[in-house]
C-alpha cells in the first residue's frame, strides 16, 4: 500500500499571514499544505475586500517603516513576476504631531525614502478636490498607495499551487489536552509543524491564551461613486488621506473608499455581516463634507463590512504555543498586516525552518503582549 506523503508544514488560514507564509515556505522547497474555510481572497477574511492601503509613515514606531519599505519592493517584484496590477502608488497624506513628524522624517531619510512635510494650504493647492486648509502639518509620502487586496491574495494562492503546494478547503481546530494538537475537520494533523494564521478566528480557537490579547472590532467601509467622467479621485490624481475624521483609499476601479471612525464594537468572525449601520453613514458623510466636498452628495456604489484583529500595542503576534513548540501562532494584524504580507511570510518561514527570530522576538512574542483594557484595540 502506498502511503500518502505528509507535508513538512501545515498552514491553517490563507489570509495575509498564512498565504504568504505558505508561498515563502514552498519556494524554499518545503512541502506545505494550506487550508482555509474558503479560497484565498474571500470576503469573510480579515484580509478580504477590494483594497488595502500601503504606507510607511508610522511616527515613532519606525520599525514598521522599515518593514513596509521592504514589502513595497516585494510587491513591485511580485506584480512584475505575475504580470498583474496589484500596487497603485497614489501617495498618502497624514497629519502628525511634531514628535511624530520628526521621527518619520528621520526614518525616511535613513532609508532613502522620498517624503515631504507640507501644510494644509500647500496640500489644498496640489489637490484642489480636497479640503485641507485646516489640516495642519502633513506628512506626504509618494511611495505609498493602494493594494488590490482580493486579486493579490488570489495571485498568491495561484503562485503557491504553481510551485507545487497543496491547497484544501477545511476548518481548523485544536484537540483537547495538555498539549494542543492542530486538527483539520476534526482530524489531528500527523507530524510536522503547523502555523495557525486564522485571523479573527484565532482568538476563538484559543480563548484562554489569546482572548485577553486580541479584539476583533467591526469595520464598515463605503465606496463612493464619483460623477461619470470625473477622474479627480482616481489613484493617479488623488492621494490617500489618514485623518482623525476617517481615512480613504483612492479609486482603483470600485469607487473612492471611505472608512469612518467607529466605536469599538467586537464582532464574531461568523456573525452575519449585514449592511453598514446608519450612524456609520452619517460619520462617513461628515468626513466627506469636511475633507472631500465634491463627493459629499455622490451615491454610495457599495459597502463592505469586515473586521480587524487588534492587539493592545498593535504589534503582531508571531510565536510558538507555550505548550506545543510545533504549533506557531500568527495573527494580530491590527489593520496593517496586509501591506507587509510578503515580509511577514518570510519572517514566519524563517521561524519555521530554523527557529530564527531576530530582534523582532521581543516585539512579536506572547510575553510582549499585555491584556487589552476597556476601549483599547477598537
């Protein structure tokens, strides 16, 4: 009887953490099985939807500036390799305190990244379709923009299969016991290492360990349809905005995306998504009136309801389970994992293959994360 050749590594979850990890491992010659509840790029994942922003400005948290710069180069390389438009460099505007702007300037200068600090009146001159006079000092980074989220993860999945990876539909779980064993469809996985990259499902699988460290807040997004023929909000003509009133993704085909601020409202990953709430529409409209008046009376082309998975520090969780070293936990994307997906996947692959953690261990390890307090992580 011929025995099935078992994978060296099983990755459960085909979102930004899992899909890139599986591809990175497979391209190093590791036998990998990748499981998810649906195909990569599905809309129920935390990494689903049309688009995600990519920016490198993180204020005093310049560690992520370096990772984003590396990721930008990888996105450029991959879209050339796959002959797909995935990266849309619209640029982005972000206000900041003097301390944040100074830190960003230092980090960008060290990395050779183009950047400017401009005031609201200068921004108004450059982009008259926006209303920025009262925005204060703004950090402008031209090498930032929008990523085609759904298409990108579908492309990662195709590349993984083309490299000889195994992609299956299946639900991940853990068998009870003092040392947790990963299962697919209720069947324990035999041998090898397992990466649990389950996004919002991760805290439901390990409620005692990760429940205090993760929140899964609901997010409601609006895609605004500009008037026919109006190209002022296309990614080539309008930067993304990060503002206390909300943030945007410039139009890459599905409309101008607006994300109004939301109260911290946790959501279960299998809860029905339904439609955006009326009060979210009101906050979205207020944001448009304040910052993008020409779109204030335009129709909503579509909405998207999803969720994040946030930690208190907004640092990722990437660590081995304390009771099973063959089980690697990867999550806590906190709204910025997608853009760094290629770098995250390579980092987790290093951990799987040789245990190397680098200086990031102190940032991503479970002991570095404290329990969330009321109102945090929303």
